[in-house]
C-alpha cells in the first residue's frame, strides 16, 4: 500500500505543477490580448512575457555571415555569433559551447547549407560530453546549386555525472 501512496503523492505534485503552469499561461494570454487591443509597442509587449523559471533552458543562435568551410578543418567548433534567445544562459557565443544549467532531456536541431562553388560540401556533428550523438552532411556538386540538411537529436543530460 505504501508504494501506491508514494505514487499518488508524486502524481498530485505533478498535477499541482501543471495547474500552476496553466494558470500562468492563462494570465500571459490575457496580458497579450490586452496589449494587442491597446496597440502597445513591441518593447511593451516583451515586458509582459512570462519570466522563465530557473529550470527553463533554451537557446537559438545562428552564424550571421557566409563562410568558406575549408579553413575550419576537422573537429572545429562552430561559433554561432547571433544569439536570438538564451534562456538559462547556457549558450556561450564566444566559445560556441552549450552548457546546460539543469539536468534534463534536451532537443537539439541544427541546419547546414552548401552552396555556390562546385563541389561545395560540409559535414557537421553534434558532440555531447565528447561523444558524437548526431551528424549531417551536405554536398553541392554544381555551381549556384544549394543543398541543406537538418539534424535533430533528443538527449538526456545529467550534470556532474
């Protein structure tokens, strides 16, 4: 019976967290509706967005200029210089390394394109804890031809393990 009571307590805690999140989302929706009805500026709308809690982690970044791949060589870390979002401050745009602040299951997606010169090609690997967890490759064989590839990986990260 004790096992079922513990499971029930766990489920009740989960439900409480979900109920709080739903309440926050409802409030956020009301705020957004008021902003659009009042015709507020973009900066004013941003002020009304919910503040992420300490367990929220997400980032979005890209390389803002074209480059020639050959100078990168093998085992080079790409540095995404334009950061659009960095919740939890896990992405370091000076090193190109993402260091999560909390353990959890993370979804990673990345896209590469090869274009322009004949036989333009590039391969990119997603490396987590010094191990390859995903790779993509693109080969553009004709001048002015562009090919792109996208990778997607879901991986659970335990900090300090």
